[in-house]
C-alpha cells in the first residue's frame, strides 16, 4: 500500500498517513530537540490531525468494502 500524498506541517511538526493504516507524527528540530508550539500552533496542528484522521477513516472504510 502507498502512503497518502498529503503531509501536514506546523513548524517542524509533520504528520502523514502511512500504509493507509496509521497516522505518523514527527516533531523534532534539526538539532533533535522537541518542537515548541504556541497555543495557536497547537490548535492548527490538532485541526490538521483531525483532517488526516478523516482521510484515514475514509481509506479504511473503502478497504473494508473491497
């Protein structure tokens, strides 16, 4: 299975759907430090994660129809 082409990003926090079965999240700086988000950035990331979760739900429901 392929990964989705959609990658969401807030600062150095990235999220994507891997193998149409899980959302992967990576949030580290180039120096391998934790990413710090403001409240607004955290809300934006949360909204984007919900969007990916909706996509994942659609992918898994279509896979179940096959």
